[in-house]
C-alpha cells in the first residue's frame, strides 16, 4: 500500500490562511472487527466541516475532517458482512473518528453502502451526508411516508433549497408525491426546477405573499435548512394543523414556537451524526444509503454535484472549503482524483 497521505489541521484558522489545512502523513488506521478500510478516491465538503474545524482546540496532533467519501474497500474486519475487498462504496462516516480526507480510512461497515453503479466517484461522494440528512428529516422526523406517490396532495416548503441537503430533499419529496416550494436566489431557480422543486421562490421577496399567489397558504411541512430564527414567524403562520416544521441548524437564540401549539404542529430537529455518536441503530444509515443509491440508479434522484477539484490535497480542500463557506453556490463541491503519489 501507499503511505497514508492526508489533509489535516492543527488549529482553527480562517480558511483563507495558507496554514488552515496541511498535507500530512498518518499512520495506517486501526481496523476493528466491524470496520472496513477504504482507499478514498473522492470526498465532498460540507458546512459541518467548517463548524467542527472552527470549534476545535489547538492540538499538536492533526485532526482530519471529511464526512463524505467514495472509494474502494482494501481490508475488512472479522464481523463485516455483505462487503468484500474491491467493492466500491460511499458513506458519510462518524464525527468521532478521523475523517475521509486521508488515503485510507477505517469506517464502521454499517454506515456504508455500495456506491451507485451509474455515478462517478465524485457524484457518489456528493450524496451520503445530504441523503441521510434529507431522508431522516423528511421521513423519520417530519413523518412523511417514504414511497412513490405516498404523499400525493401534500405540500412542502424548503428554506434554502439550492444547497446540498435541499437539492436531495426536494427530489425525495417529489418522488413521494409532495408538491415542493423552495427558496433561493433567482440565479439558482433553474437548479431548483431540475432538482424536484415545482415552485421556486425568491428569498429576497415576501415569501408568504409568493405562496399566497400560488394558493399555498397552509403547508404540511416546512424544512428550514438555514438559521431558523428569522423563519419561525413565517413557519408559525404557514404550517397547517398537525404539520411539521423541521430544521437541521442549531438555533443561536430562543425560538418562538407558541403558535405551533394551537395547531398541534411539531418542531423537529435533525442531526445525522447522532446515531454513530450514541451507537443507536447505526445500520439505519447504511440502509438509507442503499435505498438512496437504488433511487439514483433508477433515475429518481439526480446528481447534486456542482463543482469538482482534483486531486485531494490541502490546496484543493482549502479552495473547496472557501466555495462552501461563501454560501452562494448550489449543490455540492467535491475534491476527487485520489491523493497524489
């Protein structure tokens, strides 16, 4: 095997700082009985990478980020079932272990699925974290039914629909029969339409007014994929009785949810790392990926990849992270091509 080249960091520096990411070499990962070792060929960058990095203490030991990967299995633990050396896989991994920005990563096989046959490595690496987040939010938390046309006649509003989670969430919702409304800048409205949104909305304008013109004054679900505080009054106004308001973003101030009570509506929080963090039915996430990748191969879900940099090194991880942190792009940014020799 090659040396375990990686991209790591020692302290939380601004991404623009050349020392924010470093090319390093790690020891080979220790493989537990339920682990597989993957030779990583592509990783995607998520907003959570920046959150984890900027909240990390200074350390003499480098930390490796990356919570999306596609690669090939090169070793398997004694308890692993359903996988073999040479399988091409994709996964989001575990926030408590070294991430995917290394040539060889050990990951619990229950978090993993065989990569979609019709997806490139970069396309496959763009899918896991956002797919798990969207699936758990829409079905496990907000209570919609995961089946073709199963939610026909119901309406979903997505706040911040052009990002990675929104792009998958809208497609899943459309597959289940939901009519999808989503906010974004007008320059991303074509992206929204191509990814499951029936009615793009301009987030700069009066969202309730735009929905009123579309006869959508009561919504069965509202997914807030941005800071929830500015949108809670809107959610209180628009959510239908027994509806669900869901969010993936940690509030930084108290949320006024009193109006949800008299509608018997729910406020749902999604955190996709919880299962691996607490050891709670972590195989559920591998099963989600199996279903999502099947939908991808069937053409029900399309790629959310918007930009690819290559190869995987500190320079390209830094550049990709800056694109994500700018917050004005659609879809996912991936660093692919494996690690340089």
